[in-house]
């Protein structure tokens, strides 16, 4: 739904960010010690991406952010990944509209 960016408001982004944070908090107890959880969105907004991860990690002492590997060059479809503090942002390209991914590990 590429048109969704035209309908987003500050309030809707905040609501979505809260829902995503709640999803992380709900699923985190299911991750065993030493286990990993991959968080991903189809959003390019930092409030829904790094912002959610940062807020989650502030309240979760066992969570650590794992650095994801990035390709050394652009992918064939023109995709470009940008490293963020807690994950990577995949910028839009011909075959997709971009997104975000962060990997969290649960410390024992």
C-alpha cells in the first residue's frame, strides 16, 4: 500500500509505534536465553524502527542489539542498505518499497 505514507499522521505513527513496542514486549518472554528475535517493519520512519528498538531496550536489561552484516555494494535491483544504531534500513528500490530490520539477542 504505497499510498499509506500519504495518510499517516503523527498520531497514527505514535499508535503504530506503541503497538509494535507492545508486540516486542509480548514476544520477548518466549525467547530463550541466548536466543534471537528479528524485528522488521516495512516502514522507513525512525519512530517505528530505531525508536521502537531503543524504547524496548531501555526497559529490557537482557536485550542486546546484534550488528547485521551489510552488502558491500548495491544489490542488482538497486537496493541500498543503511546501517542504523540498532539495525539496517533498506531504502526503496525497483522491486520493493524498503523497510527496516534489527536483530536482538537475549543475554542470559
